[in-house]
C-alpha cells in the first residue's frame, strides 16, 4: 500500500511540477517502460507459477530455467531496443535508461511474483516498498524539501539506481538458499519449450490487454498533442490506482491459494470469497478515487487539468468493471481456458483502438474516456459469458 501510495504521489506531484507537454513526455516514457516489462517476460510466469504450485517437484531447476530464459530475452531486448527507441523523438535521448529500467523492473517483478507464489508475501512487499517508494520519495525529497530543479533524465536515473540496489539486496538475502540448491539445479529444456507453447497464448493475450490499458495515451498524443496526452495520462494513472490496489491487497494474496485449491473440495468456497473481495475492494477504491480527485485538482491549480474532471468517472467505471471481471478471468485461467482468454482480449483490444481513435477525434480527451468505458463493458460481458457456470 505504501509503495502504491508513493507512486501515486510522484505522478500526481509531477503533474503540478512540469508543464503539460513535459508531463506528457514523462507519462509516455513511464508507459513505455511498463509495456516493456510485459514484452520482456513473454508471460512465461503464467505457466511457470501455475506449474510450480500444482507440481512442486524440482522447483529450483524450474526457477533457474525461467531466469536463464529471461537472460536470453534481455540480450535481444537490448539490441532491438536501441534500434527502435532511437527512432522515436521523445524516447531517443533516454534510450539506454529506458532499456535498463525495463530489464531491472521486469527482473524485480518476476522475483516478486515467485515470492508471492511461495507465500512469502511480507518479504515480497518489503522489497516492493523499498524499490518503488525508495526512488519516488527521494525524487520528491529533492523537489519539495531541497527545492532542486530536476530533469526527466535525473528521475529515470534514480529509478534505475533503486532497481539495481534492490536486486543486489535480494541476491544477498537469498544467497544461502541459492547456495543450498545450486548443486541440484538442472536446465529443464523440455519444461521450458512446453511452457513457451502455453505462454504464447498468454503472451498474445497480455499484449492485447496492454493495448487496452495504454494505447489510448499514444493515440491521444497522435490525434491531439503531447499536452492532451499528459492530461489524459494524469487521470488514467489515478484511475489505475484501483487496479494496483486490487492486485496488491486481493489478487496477490488470494490467487495462489485459489489455484492450489482447484484440485480439492474447497475451490467453490474460495472462489466465492475471491469474488466478494474483488467487488468489495473495487467499490471502496472507486469511491476513494472519486473523493480524492477534487482536493488533488485544487492543490494542482491547473485549469487545463480541472476542466476534464468528468474523465475520472468514465475511467473509474471501466476500471471497476475490469477488476470485478477478474473472477471470471481467474476461473478461465485456472481451468486452462487460455484460448478463450485470448479471444476475449483480442476482441476487446480491437474495439478499444478503433473507438479511441474515433471518439478522440470527435470529442477530444473526454472521447478517449468514453472509448475506455466501452472497452471495460465489453471485457466484463465477454468474460462473464465465457464462464458457463454461475459464480
């Protein structure tokens, strides 16, 4: 929660600190890193974690094989990243930082997921707190307390520095455990190739989902301008706090246990509990964001942002529906309905891109919010229909 709060503080404060165009560039840089994280992992964790939980034999070799695979992907990403990012105006001067932030973010995230899967929730969230809150609080300290003028490059460098430091701390923390298991580790080629075949479906689905979550920012920048992208990203980032909150306090705790229970009689009751928690916490987060947005806009003191306040209602409603529909998504995931999950997000992403282009062109920034709500409704309906049994 503290890590999430610090991230909320940094993007909110920077919306006041930078002008709309610079904030728009920061939002696009941050979004590019986020997308890079999902591209890097090939969504292999979806297969790996489910397999490790349901078939716990030879865990050390499975974990090691996963990270060897990630290492190969990182090398490819460095090469491709320089070729692509250098061609984009607002990315070119930050190419090296973006590439290595993306790699270090992904590596930390995979470690976080494994710790959650092994029910080391407290340790996982301590590392998350130190990693995310560390760099955000330091940047805010420089701006607010020391009254320094900072650049986007300084923010990115600080972000990378803290990511690297936490990776080092993690290595030291688990040094003894690694040494105890290293002699038994074997590279599991068959397990990896089998996992990649399954993960390809998840990977395509995740990329389509990220198109839904983040493409609207790039579309707004293309159809309108960088300032409009900054305004839309501001409201989108605040709305996404709901999703981060749900992931942190509900999904990270409940989903591993739900997966394990899928083979015994407790599955139905735990599924119902998961549904109730999703609805309850999504509703609380929805109301909290609606209440908080007004004092934030007053503090920000920018009419260019305040005039688009209805956007938060549209984005919140869409995010609420997506989060509640995770009950159906999780059920399909546990029941190995990967192709159905892929079909849902592909249809939704196509609707999202087309409607965002159309409504942004017709109605500007608010139009992008309307398009996102249409997408949220689509995802909820398609996920619910895909689950034949009543949940």
